[in-house]
C-alpha cells in the first residue's frame, strides 16, 4: 500500500479531469464574459497587471484552473490551500513562504484559497495585511454568495468575479477534446461513442465540466479498446435511464407545450408536473423561466402585471443561488402564473397593430403630435394645438386624437373583465365617456356658432 501511494504522489496516475486541465488561456472553455478578448481576466493575464480577487461560481466551472493559468502567465509561485483542510497554521506557512521568495528573488506568489467561505472571520482577517502589502496575490474561490459569506474587509480588498455555469455545448466541447486527445485524453483507446451519447453525458454533467470528464473516464473503464459504447453501459455510468437526458426529441417539445397550456389553463398541478418532467429530462431550468416570461405577457398580460416581475425575479434568483433553490423559485413563479387571472388582450392588440401597420400605407404623424425642435418646424405648425395632458382636468385631454386621421376610430386594446384589467376597462370606459362629452360640447359649439 505504501508503494501505491508513493506512485500516486509521483504522478503515475492522474484523473482525466486533471490531465486535461488547460495549460493555456486559449484552451480555457467557457466564461467568455471574463476571459474573452478585451475582458477583465483576459487582460489581467495578458498585461500582468493584477489585483486580488474572488472567483464565485458553482463547482467544476474552472476556478482553480484559471488561478493556475494566471500564475503561469505571471511566472509566479503557486500556493494552494483549502479552507476545508487548513487553518491559521497553514496560512502562516504560506505567508512565510511568500515572504521568503519575495526577499530572495522577487518572485510573485499567488495564494489560491479554495472554499474560502469556510474560513471564519478571524481566519479571513489573517489575509488582510498581506494582501495590502503585496506579500501575495490573493485569489479566493467560493461556491457561495460572497456578500453573505465573506467579511466586508476582505471584499473591500478583492474584486468579485462571477463565473457562470458552463453550457451543455461547453461541456460537449471538453468531452470531444478528451475523446480526440492522444497525449492526455482517451483517443488511444479508440472506442466509439455516438454523438447523441456525448450530448447525454454533457447534460448529465449538469454544468460541471469535471463531473462530465469523470463520467467519461468511468465509461472508458467499462469497455474494451475499439468497442462501441452501448446504451446499457451508459446507463450504468449515469445510474439511470438515458431518457432523462433527451432534451431534443419530440417528447421534450410536447412537454413544454403541456406546461404552457397548464399555466394558461390555470392548473398549478399540471404546471408543476410538466416542469418536473422537463427538469428530470435534463431541460435547462432557464428555458422554463424564459417560457414563463412569454406566458406572463401572452396569457396574463394586464390582468396581473406583477406576473412579469415574478418571472424576472425567479430568473434572477436562479442565477444568484444556483439550481437547487433556483428551481424552486421558478416553480413558485409557475404556480403564481397558473393561479393568476388571464388575459390575452395585449397580445391580440399588439398582433393586430403589427398586422395593420404591415398592410396599410405609412400614414403621416398628425401635425399636433409632431415634434418642433427648430424654428422651421414651428413655422410649419408642428405641435400646434397640442394639449398637454397634465394641464387638463383629470390629467386627460378629453377628445384628443393620437392616431393618424385615417385610422382615428381604431381601438386595438380591448381589456378583459378579469383581474386588474377589469379596473383598466372601467377606467377606459370613463375616459371614453369624457371623450364623448367633449366631442358633444364641441359639436354644440359649432352648431351654435353657425346659427348665430
């Protein structure tokens, strides 16, 4: 057993995920918002002008990898400690080592602290003086919201960069690279893996690149070189039927249709069931969140305008806290919208307006509604006789027209009698009555003038 551990420590065996860890920024997959051309972390690597920072993101997104790439670019000394396994003693050792290297030859030390949120307040405070005097460049990695888990003193000395969950395409790109890499990957095993099964593995990884590579490595242990991977072998690795990860078949689109119709039909139970089926099948939760926003405007509209905000809040919560609590927030939004009063009046009105504009001539803007930024425009009568609504009784210019004369009688928006739209309808009826009275008075004045 001693010899085995000795071999492992000498690098005789490395997991596939470790072997494929990028050694160049060009090979770093995902996080283009931070490492793409001209982006902050990319510029940091290219220019060497660095500051201490916190990398916040879910597991397997490349926090450790980026810290190592930065260290390589700076030709620095990399020290990694984990808050799970370390304490003040390890912090002191790292500080002493960094000071010694700095005094001997000016070497820059990068101190990478994994799971930094697990350090208590006094342990986090221990880094502060050495961040300030440049003893080391501090890089913390956390899966938790730094605003809640890290001291304000540490946050004031280190910027926070949010790493996003890699997309399915990002994970697939890494898996394909592993399959074709002869030096560090699995190309020499020459086993055949259908493109569909690669996507299944990427979906099963659930945004964790390391997990996807671990799945692929376990799969490679189950087959002989040159063999074709079977569905049964894939299910052995994933621990369940691969139907759970079929996101592109007709069944998926039938399920999203059933989900939409359940919400529209005011069935919270149906909405929850089909949402659960889609999540179980590997659907991106934000796909469901996007559909809910469409439902909020198409099927609920002004019957309950809060539905739009509820949907946006659920999306925001998912991005802030991740899938566990985020999925629950999306489910809450789905139930809210299923129970909300329904109206497609805005949806129909907008479609009709778009249809009319496409079919009709481009009618001119009425003179009284035109802008008059210049003296020439004013001399042409632009804006003449425009009635400023706030100067009118009830802040409403009764009888005023805001459409081209050719379609002045058109009424697109017909609010329903449900939810808030019932009150909107009452308001519009009242305004219409004010219009009627204004026009009646105008005609009466014209008649009186003619008679006189």
